[in-house]
C-alpha cells in the first residue's frame, strides 16, 4: 500500500506539471522528426578541382558527376588558388608528373578527388590497352596477308608493322594543406565539436545557476532592492562569463596540445569565436532558464534548444540539405560559430572573412540580452 501511495504521489506531481509532461512527450518526437528530414536529403558530394597544364584526355577522364573542373591559368601557388576560390584541390602537370594539392578540410571531398584521379588513370590505361589490342589485331591481319602474298610472290617483302603507341604513365605526388594522408573524419569534426562543447556547457551551467538563484529566493531579494535589472543581468553575465572564459581557454588548450590539432589560421581568431559562442550560450541559457521551474525542466530544454544546433553546425553538410532546412540552419548561432571555426582552423580564414559571422553572433548576444531584461521584469514584485 505504501508503494502504491508513492506511485500515486509521483503521478499526481507529474500530471500537475504540464510543462514537464509536454517536454517529455514532445521533445523526443521533435528530435526524431528532425533527424528524419536531415537524413532524407539525397545530396551527393561534389568536389571542385582546379587544373593547370593537365592533358585534356586526363581532364576529361577526371570530369565526372562528382568532380567539377575549373581551369586555372594563373601563376599563383596551389595553396593560394585553393584558399582564394575555396576549391577542394588543384592538379598541376609537368611532363609525366602530376602534383595534387588538397585542401583536406573535408576528407570526403579529398577522397572523391583521389579516387576520381585514380579511376581516370585506370580508364585511360584500359582505353589505351583496348586500342593497342585492336592495332595488334589489325597488324597481325596485315602480316597474314603479306605472308600469303610473299608465298605467292617471293619478290614481295613483308613489311614490319609499326609499334603501337604506349599510354602515358603518370606519377602522382599529393600535398595536403590541412592534416595529412592519415587525417580522419574526426579532424574535420574537431573544430565543430570544440565550439559545441563550449556552447553546450556554458548554456547548461548558466541556465541552472540562474534557476537556482530564482528557486532559492536570491533573485527575488535582489529585485526587491534598488538594484536595476540591467545591473543584475550585467553582474550575472560578468560573473558567469569569467568562468566561461576559463572553460573556453581550457577546451582550446586541451584540443591543441592533447589532440594535436593543426590550426592554419590565427589562434586569436579561434579564441575570439569561442568567446562569442560562450557569450551567446550564456545569454541564451539565462533567458531559457526563465521558462523552467526546476533543474529537471532545464535539462529537458536541451533536446529542443541545443541538440538541433549540433545537426546544423556542419556535421551534416548544410549545402546538401533541403532549402527549408538550410533556412533553419541560418537561425542557429552554432552554425555561424562552427562555420567560422572550421574556416579558421582548416582553411586559414582571416578576421575580415569571418567578420560577418562574428557580427551575427554579436546580434544574437544583444538579442538575448534584451530578452533577459524583458523577462526579468516579471520577477520584480516591488
């Protein structure tokens, strides 16, 4: 009977908390629906390859549905051409030597280019071998005819057939702008995950911390004083922001020295992006916490607020998504942070090139800051 009483008490408390019930039942369905549409996209990976001085036959063989060819006539180095036009790679030929330079910021595109080049060489050799077999068959037929003619008329000399031309044997040397031939998909995800880890934990800690301030009555006592709402929000942001900055530095240093991640661009740009992501997560966490009445509810906001961000951060290429999902991606703060992070770490993007994304992150910070000031008003009782 006592167990039955406990069960009834739990059920009554849960049924009274309609917000918790809604989050428990709606959030899983929302995530499953989102995953369904994300993985329904049938986009194929296409890599852009710049070519300079390459035989037209080889270029034609490489040009497939998965490779877009761009002819380059400049005298710039391969790395400058790739970074200027955001190509996946560049192929340069000198004699029989081919030099393939890969951006390698996306291992999938690098694999497409390497496989396409290998397949093109095999295709050319197969075609040359088939042509050689045809020529040999024609030559044998001519020899047979010449032999028959010589047998009838010994004065006729048999002609030696011309040797068939050999297909060109290319030697390929591959260079990587980011990583090496041993790079894995984790190297591509690492800049994205670095931003996500900072975003997620700052969001969670700041939201639960303010929620605790409210549930323990500390926030109400502060609002009963002459302290202004803006001063309270600024104090919370500065206080929690100090810990968020330490956490950001710890994640960044751990990634560099433990995972040995290669950062092509400026480390200061990486730090700036992480700080802005932490600021967005901090202001967002404070805002979302106003809609939660317990830590349990705050945790349940994660599937709705945080998990969708990781899907749109670049783990699944946004360019392969349907147009309406791409539009959703552009309202996610982590999309701009992770994209900027990947561009700096893997492509060496400058501060000027990532400035638009950083400005959008600042807009998110300002927007959530204003929303915090508005929602703080309902807690002032005097």
